[in-house]
C-alpha cells in the first residue's frame, strides 16, 4: 500500500507527535482542497519530523505538484489563515509553538533533479501524502545514491549538521545525487 493513498493507510510517521501529526493531516487536507489533482505528494521534515519540535519549531513541508503552482503563497495563505482557527493549531500554540506551515513547493520535474533539500527529507522526512508513490520512489533513489557515495551526515557540537557527500572526494570530481 502506498503512503497517503487512503483514509486507513498506515503512514510512517515515526517522530511526529500526535499533536503535530493532527496539524499536518489538517494542512494536507487544505492543500488537497486547494490544489486538487495537481497535488502529488507532501512530506514533513525538520525538527517536527525528527520528534525534536521546540518552541521555535514550525511545520516544514515539502510539497510536490504536477506543474508550477501559479501563486503558492496565495494558494496556501487562505488555508493558513483558516488553519489558525483550528483546534489542532490552537493546541500547539497553547504549548508555546509557532505551528505555521513552511512549505517548499517543487514540481515533479524539479523533484526528479534531486534538489539538495532531499538530503534531509531522505534522512528523516516523513511522507504524509503520496498516493502514486512518486516521492517515496525519488527518496529511495537519493538514499541509494548516498550509500553508493559513502555519504555521511556529520553532527556538530551545536546540534546542527552538514553532509559529507563523498568522503573520498578529489578536486575536480562532480557529485550528483
């Protein structure tokens, strides 16, 4: 069964708390209503997906659409305003969070180029909606490539990280995901 293909799907949401999951589900429903068949996939990434949401956390989303969304901010602004009135949003706000969605919109063509944001999504992202499995397929391709390159996510003392994509990299080599 593909993630997000129906109401009863078992969707992998390992690190997302119940409160954040409820909000994410509400946002996906808003995107589906606004974008219809142009919406292909949605994934959550960042601190919420890692189960490390703090007071400054927002809802980082990667949104894949069939074609270019003419006005992504406008498409989502109305939904964001309505979202603030929901019990899911208010519950997180009462806990001191800023639960505003922060979407990155890419077309399916852009997804196929494996933009750098897919590094983090492949590492810890959680697919919320992907009825055709397009995003899952591309994320697995990125994971495969990272394994081939011997890539490593290197943690820094402050909790941030960077990617060493090819530990045996030599000057002049080009790295592609």
